[in-house]
């Protein structure tokens, strides 16, 4: 039986005057009902482009999916006509965009914008769509929803706009909800409320969620599986427990070390990852992370590592992850100078 969503060897490139930007360069994963997949990594790692590829929102030109496939319930979305993809988008597959202020139209009332999908995909009248928009605003915790549905986006706070975006995405009861940095620029209290809301809605509807974030701490309690991306490629994949408690890739170690810890008595200094992510036009040869990796060896410069299973379904794209002595805190095997 096919999965709800299957992404196989996805490669999305942008053809520019400066060269080919390999924004997504070999991403594979699957997703089923009620499952939450977290895609994490720094800005520029290819997370959002992966989501936009699934949604069919890559501008062509300059962007193009050059290889791979995206199967929704066993059917290839890349083989569909644009009209067929539009029928899925906003209906069966919905997305919460990163910045709700720029995603909401400033000249239309919030209730009108939430009801638009219902009018298009469900054939509702304006009155029926508005009444359903009021129900959705109430569902996501907006006080006095009937009156607030008549407001414009600028009259909502940041947290309320984010909740309105969630209401819009959930309006047609989608099978898949893609949340692209849904808590960016929100204070920690609102962040917690938004994440709790998404968990509650998933429990109620069985929606599968793809959570995109640069912050591993955001998804610690809600993700089933975690895919860590760097320079357009997945470098580690596993369950949340595997990635958080038994990380295999030095990049994942760096992401975890840069997070403040509340479960340890001794508070040490946060260790940032040195350097900057590479240009996706000129990705370093060999392992793309080797210029920033404190454990890099000569092999890392010469050979591209494959994402291979190390322990069960826990996979890593590091040459030395298969060595049981190469674990976080045991880097003596990597003293060789590059």
C-alpha cells in the first residue's frame, strides 16, 4: 500500500546568470496519516524549496524540478496537469507560510481570505464560507471570532495572524499540512501556543504535518521523524529520539550544541557552528560540510558521503558514522589534518 506522500530523489535547481543553484539535490522521504516529519537546518539548506516543490510553487523559470518524483497517494504530482495540482493545493495539501503578514492580502478581510478556499474547493456560498471561517477562527483560539473575521490583517497581532494562517490552511481539512517556520518572529509564549494548537488539531483530524524549522528545539516534542538538511541534501534521518539522543552527523551535533539546555544542572557556553553555509552554486567538493567540520579528514574533501543506514532506520551522510567509536564526544579518530 502506498504512503500518503512519497518524495524520491527530488532535485530542484534554479538556472541563473551566475550559475546553477542546486537548492534541493537529492531529497527522499515518505509521510503517512497522522505522522509529523521535521525538516531542520540553517537558512539556505533547501528546506523551504523542498516544501515549495511539493506544493508546485517553484517559479519556472528560473526554477525547475530536474529529477525525482513526488507521489501523493501513489499518483505522481509531477505528471499531473497544472489544473490538477491546483485542485490539490489548498485542499488536500495546505501550507502555512513563513511570514503571515506578507502572505495575507492587506486589502481583504481575514474572514474573506479564509473562506476563499472553501468557495473554490467546496463550492460554498459567500455566507456559508464566512460562517465556516468564523468556526475556524474560534477553533484556533481567536477571541470574538465573528467580529474579528471582519478585520483586516493589520488589525491582528503577529500571533493572531499566524493563527489565521493556520485556520486558512485547515479550512478544507487537508491530508497534509506543511508548516514553514510557523513560529518565526513570535515570542516564546506564543510559539508554545501555536505548536500546542497544531498538535491538538493533528490529534483531532489525523492530518500529517511537515514542520520546517532551523530550530531543533521547536520540534523536540512533536516530531515523529527528523530530517536534517545541509546544502540542499539530507545529512541525517531518524526518529526524533534517535536524532536528539544519538545524533550521528557532526552537523547535527553543531545544531544541538547551539541550543540552550534546560535539562542539565551545569550551564555551559553555547557552541556555534563556525563559518557560513556554502553557496549552492559552488558547493565544496567532497562532503559539503567539511570546511566547517572540526572532525574533517582527507577523505571528506575528496569523496561525497552517501546517506546510509547506520542503526536500523537511523541514517547518516558522514563517512565515519559507521565507525562505532566515532560518536559525539569521541572524536579522537578524526585527528588527521585536512
